[in-house]
C-alpha cells in the first residue's frame, strides 16, 4: 500500500494503534462549504441506500424491476 504524507498537516489529527499498525487520521474542513457535515453525510447515505434498493429490485427478477420503475 502506498503511504500518503501531508507535510503541512493542517487540521486536527488523532493517532490510534490497533495491533501492530498505527493509524493517523487528519481532519480538515472546507471553509467555503455550502452544507454542514451532518447533512452531507445523510445525503451520501441516502444515495447509497437508493443504489442498494435499485440493485436488489433489479437483480431478483423482472417483476421487481417494474416496481422500481413505478417507485421512481
């Protein structure tokens, strides 16, 4: 795995060791963002849910694909 380094290290960071591996999480925020983080996370989760619903409805049989097209 390629190791990415951020020489500036702007933002807040935290380190955690799990087993023999040490993980470092660096968090930074866009000051020009137009939506708050909670709304963005909810929107992305909703998008993922819709993708999963679409896959499950279209992969089982032809009858379900009709339901999906009517649902949308």
